[in-house]
């Protein structure tokens, strides 16, 4: 038997992990053997992903047993979160045996804490394992295109001249911002999309406002004083609870800003009779101005020249821009926004070595993100500076798919981390003739 596996088994708490993983592998093998003749490429790709996540899981156990619980638990957390995504993908994949495979998988992924459990907790965990194995798989969650109560967005988007021109802009010269916004948004999605859903607002609207306002960059400031991914002005921000907490501008917190945005847009829709273009115009230009025009020119739509010509040019472009971005989000596959193979789940890890977000960006490399990971890491950790070193043991939110690379390349004697430190600490050798400060990359 492999010495590492012997050590894992001697830990006494971990055999249940191995049992769960064996059940998972066996269940999928049964599925594969029964359906091999007509297994779809999607199902085969899913099996490879599950195999890789299982490998990460075992690697995490190995690290814990070998005396590196920080990195081991980081890898277990990542593997668990990624397995959860695969379980949901299985529900959507034709031919994936839900009754056998998902039950075993759910039992396996809930065992990530077993490696650190005390022997006395094993009986209770064993009972939990059995309960998990017998549970019914929940129905898959609603997708971005699923019908929801409240505002029905497709019905509210007129494909008129202004919106079509905005679609043209997004899909031509402004496509880089659209693609960046989509990538930035996807890694924030699990934290913020449920807020709009709870408020009965379409998720596509949240993405669209972010895309139009900032490209979903959390640390954005405008020359007019607006800040955050949803660009709240100070007065409106205070009205909706986005003040300063311990010196941190809460407009830069994507969760807090999204909650405020949901409340604000709900209030605007109510004020303007559920007229989405007018509500968006008020969001951009100010509700007082729109309210005055709404009364003075009653009964006309936003698209009527009497109204549209009375508002700033910026707002005339803003409204169709948001509606066009929302339309594209609703049809992301059709417009080529969806990136195959990109995993967008996130995991909280503990740092084994002190490092800044900038240093981590360098040692993680640009894999699967041509722009690198600096923006994503800053978005996920809005209170952290990009260049200040974070202490050992501190928590950091990162894309789950990057955790194995972090374990491999961003700790210990890694040459990539050493290079990142050299670049971070570089100074001019000739009495600092160049006064150059590291940039935060806020916008």
C-alpha cells in the first residue's frame, strides 16, 4: 500500500473520506460502464473534472498528514467547492446518474473536515455520512434565464433604434469592456446575484448596470465623486447605508453596494410606475430631475423626444447601454460571452506565507485569464490593498480553480514567489533617482 495512504488511514478520522471517495468513483464507474457506448462528450469531460477534483482532495489529505494543515485545508476547501459545482453540473448533464452519483458525491464533499476531526467525533461523523448518502438530491437552482417573479426583463427591453445601436457598440469597439465586465462579474456572482433575486430584480440588470458603470471593477471612482462597482454618489450612498466603516468606504464593498442598489432600483421602479428606462435614467441622472420631467411631460415614454432631449446626453446613452448589456447577458451563449472550461467558484484560504495581492498575481500567472488575476483578487477582497503584504494565516478569497496553483507555486521555496518578491521590493540602485510607487490599479 502507498505509504501516504497508510498514513492517512492511521489518522483514524480519514477512512470515511476515502470510503466516500470510493463510493463516488464506483458510482461514476457504474454510470460509465452502462453508458459507455453513447456517453456524450459533456459527460466524459465531467468525469475528467471529477477525477481531478478527487485528486486535489487526496492531495489535501496528504498535506495535512505530512504536517502542513494550512495548505492541506486550503486544497480541501477548494476541492470541495469545485466538487459542489460539478454536482450541479451533473444535474444539468444528460446521462449523469443522479440517484447514484450525486448522493455519493454529496456525501464525499461534506467530509472535508474529517481530516482534522478528533477520533471521538468519528461515530457522529459516520452517522452524518450515512444520512448524507441517503438524502434526496435537490433540484438544480434557477439559471439566469429562468422566469422569476417581479420585473420580466425581456418584456421591458425594446429592441428599438437606440438599443440596437448600443448592442452594436457592445459587440464591436466596446466588446473588450463587455468581456472584462462579464469575467469580473462571474467571480462576484455567487455573493451578489442572490441579493437581486431576493429583491425580485433580474440578475441581468445587475450585470448590465455594473458593465455600463465600471466594467464590474469594485474600486472604481468617477470624476464626479461616484464610487464602487455600482457608482453611488455620496449623498445617495449615505441614504442607503453606505457610509465609512473603520475608514473603509462601503461603496467599494460589492455585497453592501448591491444591497443598496437593489433597494434603490426598487424604489425608483415604484416611483416611476415600473417604467424601467425611466428608473435607469433616474439612477444615472438623479431622481429629482426625472421626477420633475415625469410630472411636466406626463404620459410619454423615455424614448419620446420630449423627454429624452430634456435629459443629459450621458443619460440618453446610459439607458440603452444598460438595456443592451442586459439583453446580451440574457443571451450570453448566443453572443459568445461564455468561456468554456472557466470555473468561477471562489474559496477562502489561509495564507501560508505573507504576500501581497500583487505578488500573488505574479506567482499565480495568467492561466485562463489573459489579463491576469489582479483585478479578480482585488474585487474579491475589497478591503485589502493591492501592494500591502498580508500576514501569514490571514484569510483571502480567491477563485477555487487557483488554489492548487497557489499550493504549488506561491508558498515555501517557490521560485515564482521569490521572483514576485524581488519585483515587489525592487528599488533604484542609484539613490532612488526614479521616484516610482507601486500602483493599486484602482480603475
